[in-house]
C-alpha cells in the first residue's frame, strides 16, 4: 500500500537531491563567473542576427557604438574564425554578458542613419535620427540585405511612429536572443550533468543505496524527514560559495551511506565498507545506475527539487492523519441509525372512498 513509509523515503531522497543540486549549481556558477560563457553566446547570436559571421562589419560597428561600448571594456576583436560558435566552456574575456534590447535597437538605427563614423563637430550637417533618415541611408550604411529588410519592415509597420519602430526592433532582438538563451541552457545542462557525475563518483552519492537505507532504517528516515520538514535550503539562493558550503555541510551531517567509507554495493546486498573493494563482487549495475540517477537529478536544478519537496510534504501531511485515525461516518448517517424509542409517525388521514352506486330495482310486468 502507498503509505507514509514510501512518502518518507521519497522525502529523504528528494531532500538529498536538493543538496546535491545546490552543490552542482554553485560549481557551475563559479565556472560561469570565471569563463563568462554567456557573453560568448550573446556575441555569437548577434553575429548570426546581423549576418556578419566574421564580426568585421556590422557587428564590429555595433560593438564600437557608444551605446554598446559602454557595457564592456577594451576593444571588440571579433571571433577567431568565421562561422565560429562557442562551446559550453568558451571563455568570454571582455565581452558584455548582457545588452539591453533598447540599446541594441537605438544603436542599429543610428548606424543605419548616420553610419559608423559620426563626428559631433559635424552634427549640423549630419542627418537627424528619424525614420526618414534611416530609410534614406540604410542601403548605404548597412551592407546586409536581410538586416536592411528587417529595419525597413520595422519602420513600415510603425506607421510613422518612432517609438513603435524602436519597439519592433527590440522584439526582433529579443526573439533572436530567446533562441540563443535556449542553446546556452542546453549547454548548461550538459555541464551540470558532467559536474553531477563528478560529484556523485567523488563523494560516492548513490541514490539506490540511499533509498535502501532510508527504507530499512526507520530512525534515519525519521531524522531526515524531520530535517526536510524544517526550513530547507531555499534552492541555492545567495552567493555561490556560501550556498556550496551550506549544502556540503548539510550533506555531511546526514546519517546516510555517502562517501567512500561506506564502500560500494555488493552482489549479496551488503556494502564493502572500509575493506578493500573486490571488483568481482561489486554490483556495478546498482553502483553506476545510482551515480547516474544522482547526476541526472542535479541537471534539473535545486529550485525544481525544492518545489517537488514542498509538494511531497503537502501530500504527506494529508496521508498521515488518515493513517492515525480512520475516517468517521457522516453525522447524517449516524443520526439515521439512532433508535429514539418513539413510535413511528401515523399515516396521514385520507378521505374515505365514495360508496358504490346502488343498482336500479327490477321492473315487474
């Protein structure tokens, strides 16, 4: 039967997943802070959006524009080779990790109207930034035909309103960056999985072994459930180093078969412990499978498991009272079964049936 023991085991396993996900996410955030991989994906997305794979024409002019240049330091040098796309561990160096969509739209419109080199001293003869100036000079200053079409479409659909044209270009930029963000998230999932495998093997965090211990040891199960029912870690909020230290200390404090001191699962159902590990007697399917489950759980992230933990606690709180005291029958049914000793109510009075008609006397004669 699906009782509280199964829910307690699920609560303990999910709580371990929360802590492992916090550790892996903190390591990933530390790598991102050092590598700035997000900046390389942003730059590659802009090169693809502006049809400039080498980054030598429109992209370089955009990054050199004051509205964009103020977001990072040093000079934009472009990619190493044309059509180059960053990987999950490519270093971003000095590139900006975020560009506001309005800055992008205004910078591109300014380049289309005035060109890449605009001297403030010649502002009296330079065209004013307007829709008419963009339409008149876009073919001269923007070499990519698809980008020209995008600018002209944004102007045509604006019906003469400058702010609407800016908003149209912002939506164009945002839609392209949504796709770039999707690619970055997929690469991050692979990085998290690799970190999860490393953490599971290094710390010997086997989900199957942990679940077996929780199911067979009621004391450990109750202790872990009580810890999970208290205020659990809020999904890795705060500084990555502080979240890592907190999750690591919490994981070590749990009385669970974690670490190489407990050894590996054996084919006879025991653990090797501190004894030398005999590779011939190790249950490698249970060992590798438990590690992979832990690594896969880490890719879902601490917020996901934190939400699952809250839902399990709600279900557990509704199952526990039903096990302690069965449901009582309703008061209406109990009242109907009570014998008060009163006589049954009399049948309602009805009018007597009308008398049968008397047959007419027979005639003589």
